[in-house]
């Protein structure tokens, strides 16, 4: 079976680089090489997770679409790889007893997922208020939940609470707690973040009617495979 340790640093680097490639043009990034590397890394991650080819197939399809039109399809590639990579990294940190590291990866997932949600709702200025320090994350999460609720989505409150659970453990880690508490906190953060990504996809579809690049059932199966490793 493929080793995650051999993949970890490469994939973290390349997932972060695709963000710059998509949204910060002008840098010296070879887009074709980056997409080829990400596709290869997705194949390795698929083997590691024993995802049955689901991740490999969907990443391959989105990479091909991104080559044709990165402005239209690149965000889907970034979101898929960012979430799956960081959730997997979190599960590895849990398995190795690095509970704080696991919670940090989980918090990054919900932050990223919330930004994607704001974009889907045409409310990116809300992200700017949070990232610019005008409001704290809890206020930001509450206002995002209000947007979701305004679309008639009943899971708005659940989404907000799960997001805050994952992010709170990631940002306000209690290193003085017992190892048992820390282990449970890391698992809780990871499972809350995983739920947010799956529920978030369903929320976006219900609110916008836009079909996701990866079918919801396939994405949920990949995420469940990650969580089952705990």
C-alpha cells in the first residue's frame, strides 16, 4: 500500500500552489506541470485510502476540465483536493497521537469550506470582513448560517455548530488536558469537519441548484473512507 508520509509534503505544497495558480496570477508556476503532479498525487492518495478509484477518476476528469478552462473548473479541483488531503492528514495525525496537528488540519478544512459556501452564495465580501479582522470567526459563522437559513435550508444551525466545533479545537487547543481528552477532541474535530464538507455540498446544491463536479454520493464515500481509518 502507498505510504502517506511519502506523499504528505508534496501534496500539501501542490494543493497550496494551485490556490496561487488560480487566484494569484503572475507567479512563476508551471500550470501544466502542477496539474500533472496533482493528478499523480491523487492517484497515490486513492491507493492509500483504498478509495476504489473514485478519487482518481474524479480528479482526472476535473484536471482535464481545468486544462481547458481553469477559471470555470479550477475551484472544484482545489476544493476537492484541499478537503481530501487535509482530512487524510488529520486522520494520520490522530493515528500517530499528534492530536493538536489533527485538529489544526480539521480547522483548515472548515475554514476553506466556509469560503466556498460564501462564494456559492455570492457573499464573498463576508469572507473579507472575517479575514480582514472586522469580525471574529464566530460572528462570521453566524452570518453565514443566516444566509443558509435565508435559503430555507434547515441544516443552517447544524452546519454553523459543527464548523465552530472543528475550528475551536484547531485554534484553541488545550494541551494540558489528559491524553484521552485530547484524543477525543481530535476525533471530534475531524468528524465535524468531514460532516461539514459533505453537508456543505448538499446545502450548496439545495440553495443554488448547481450540480457539483463530484457526485455527492461519491464524495461522501471518499470522506467516509477517510474517517473509517480512525
